[in-house]
């Protein structure tokens, strides 16, 4: 499989991408990370970009993600809101888990909001649903379906008894 080549190919699997915990608030439009490749104070930022940035991009498809390498003496994260405001987060000498936890508390949606959105996204009034507790108790009430055999007898061609006797 070509997608399983390279450093840590697990990062490209769908299970790994879905396991991301950071979902940004709706007002964030741009997320940028600036760090250096060399230096002890940049190891947390490098690991954060390597391990968590693919999950962030997957979970937030409407947010532009930019990385700036070797442009700044100290690592940072900057978030731009749709109304022009900015948040600057200093990630100097922090671990990748500390960075993720801080971002989840400041610019991430809370667990309650995520659960409420998941319930709202789950559409319960789907017209294709039928049975007990749904809008229609039987599939025969859907337009274009065969009516119930108790109300209108089925054509003989649809009955297994008739079909088996003629063969």
C-alpha cells in the first residue's frame, strides 16, 4: 500500500485522523504554527506538528492551516478569527500534550458542545425510517412501495407459493 510508506504511516490512517480531540470554534479561520527545526526549545512544537497537525486539519476542514519553519527564534501558534481578532500562544519549551491541552481549553469546543452538535447532526426525522417510534409504522405507507398484503392482495407473481407451483 503506497500510503503506508514514510515516517510514522499511522498518521495517514482514518482511525488515527478521527481520533483527534481538537475541534476549533466556528469563528476561527486561520491556524498558523511557527517553529524552528533545530533547538531544544522547539521539540514540543515539532512533535505537535508531526503528530497532531494532521488530526487538526482533518477535524477542521474549513480552517486554513499554515506552518512556518525556521522563521522565528521562538515557537508560537497564532489563531485568526473571522472578525479580525488574533490569539498568540507561546509554545516555547512545552510538550506536545501541553500544547494540545492549552489549545483545547482556549480555542477548542467543549465536550458538551461537541456532544450537542453530534446529536443535532444525527437526523432522526429521516423519511426513509419506518417502524415503531417513527413517522410511518410500515413501509407500505411510502409512495411507490407495494401495499400491505392484508389490505390489497399481492399479485400472484410476487407470491412464492404460486411461483414455485408453476416451475
